[in-house]
C-alpha cells in the first residue's frame, strides 16, 4: 500500500471515528476500534485475535451490532473509494508518460509491444490474442470509460486489442492482422 493511500485511509478513518462518536456514541466507536484492532492482528497471532473478535461479536447486544455493521460498512466503502482514487491517479500518471514507442506500463499495448520486440510476427500475436479472454474492470464513470475506449480505437480502427467476445470484431481483427502491420498490434 502506498504512503498516499495509507494517509488517505487514515484520514477517512479518523473522520469516520468522529462521526461515529458524535452520531452513534463513544461506546460504538470504542467497539468499532476494538473489533478493527482484533481483526487487524488476527493473521499474526495464530488466531487468538480472531477468536477474541468472535467472542466480542457473540456477546455484543443486537443494537450495538447494528451500529457496528453500519459503521464498518461505511469504513470499508471509504477505504475502497480511497483505493479507487489512488488507482485512478496511478493510471493518469502512467497515461501522461506513455508514448507510441513506450506504451503505458501494464497495458495490453505494452504487452503487444513486448511481443513485437521479441520478434513475434503479426499473425503470431493475433493467434495469442485470439486465445485470450481479457475483461477490463471499469471503475471510471461509464461516459469517461466510453470516451477512453473511443480515443484508443481511433489509433487503429481495426486494432488487435481484445474487446470481449464480439465475433465480428474478432474476424475483422484477424483479417486486419493477416494483411497489414498495424502499429498497435504488429
């Protein structure tokens, strides 16, 4: 975990602690902190903390458990959102440094460029791509993701980058690779 991400998660956790104390009470905050600490150490103490957490939960009144579930759900949501923001920042930075000759790190374009550097021919690259099932995880707003996809497809209208299971595109891609040397894929 990066220092920035750790700092963001800690800030969000601190703000949540203030909100939980104010709206649910210090007893809920204390219980939440106890449970988080026990779970944090569960992997490093041969399960003793895990057992303590289970006992804590079993002994807690139902109303406290309801409040804990709400607070912990919010805590996990905030941590996930911080991770999404961090991932977006890393991706933006990689995009800023990417060039045609040096594609973005950890991208399909970089993998294809590496195959080209290793001497694979266009048809060999397309054979490899035909065997892959790449399913991107989109965390951006759908309109932003669509804009990014449209921008990348302008680079090569028949590019070999896998795009789900669209049979027509696959056939177009194979025909394209067999007859040309697209800079994106060959």
